[in-house]
């Protein structure tokens, strides 16, 4: 393991910790993790949320007539996308 990869892991620790806290909240207090689709559209952007729903990357939980989404799930998908983008940028830099 190189010094660069160790530093990259250290940079990821806060993000991993934040995701762990959200996941623990989802497990311990499931109601507080859920948000309506309109709230998700406001916080994460309507196009992004719709894209995830169409790709079935998010589970929809129904409470009566309301469709609810998990904040922890959305943050996990967002973190995956951000990591994938960083890897692509890193590969492009190494290729030049």
C-alpha cells in the first residue's frame, strides 16, 4: 500500500463515518430517516431522485398515500456516485 493510497483512505474516513451514522439512525429510528418524495426533490434535486427511482436504486416506502424515501439510501447512492467520479478523474490524471 502506497503513501498516496493511505492518505486517500484517511480522506474518506469522515464520509464513511457520516454514512454509518445515517445508517444507524435508519435502523434505530426508521421514521426519522424517511422523507417525502417532494422533500427529496427539494434536497437532492428532482431529476436525480427520479433517475434513481426509475433505475430502482431507491426503495419506496408507503405510509398511507404518501411515498417515502430513505435519506440513508440516498446518501449512500450519492457517495457511490461521488467515489466513482473521483476514480474517473484520478484515472484521467494518471493517463495524461
